[in-house]
């Protein structure tokens, strides 16, 4: 038996502000197109991290809307997944907020590992020593489905430092359904 990873295209745009060594999102927009579905999530944050507006492409029942509103009210202060990763790579800290991606809310915990050497024959454009961290999920809830399971077990990130930021050269994703490696093929730092 083999698992299949379906081809998809995902475009995410995040805008926000940096204040007191923290990247705080204001707008999170994500659009994903795959062979199975097209979907979008748009989230508007207030400056303190509360949610001003959330819009997703999925049609929701009144029970699902009630569950969403209850969870948002219970946990109150949020960031998005991209902003949290930026927080890790620029400031090496946690945002201290629950992550919301439009369909789930969760926490990420960072575990620092030993450095490793990416050999010249690896598929990433980067070769050399990398810092290694594991991202694990101590808390996970579906916004629209009670008792939704998180299939992700751990995401291992291999990154190198360039101009005071950490750039991921490789992601290793371990899921209950599949294992995948994602490699950096190009990057550009804009001033």
C-alpha cells in the first residue's frame, strides 16, 4: 500500500507589522488549488491578535459556525502559520499566540536539535552546515469539526543563516499518512 501526495498549488499572502521583536499579522490570505479541491481562507487580525473577520470558501452549517465562534472566543489571541514561521526564523522565538489557518487552530513547539551538514548531493541549492529544529503540535483542534485529528507528527526544518535571518534549506514532514522532503531551490532577499 502506498500513500499518494496530490499535486497542488498554494499561494499565501501575509501582511503585518514588526513590534517588540514580534511579527504580528494584520491580513492572512491563502488560496490552494489541487486535483481534489479549490479553497481559500482570508483572516483579518486586530493589532492585539484577536480576529476581526474570517472568511473561508467552505460552506458552513450553523453548528460549524457556532463551533468556530466558540473556539475563537475561547482562545482569543492568534497568529497565522506563516507569521509564526517568520517569528522563528527572524527572532528565534514563539509568538505566544495560538495559530489559526482558517480551518484549524493549533500550537507549535520548537525543539532545537544538533547541527547537521547538507552534503553536495542533496537536492537543496544550499550545501553546508544547517541548524535543525523540530516543530511539534502539542495542541490541535479543527475549527469546524469536533475531534478532528492532526495527521502531522513532526516537521523538521534545516536552516542556514544569511543576512541575520534563518533560511530553510529543507523541510522533512512526517505525517501519519505520508513522509515528504521539501527542498529550497531558489531564494531572494528583498530590502
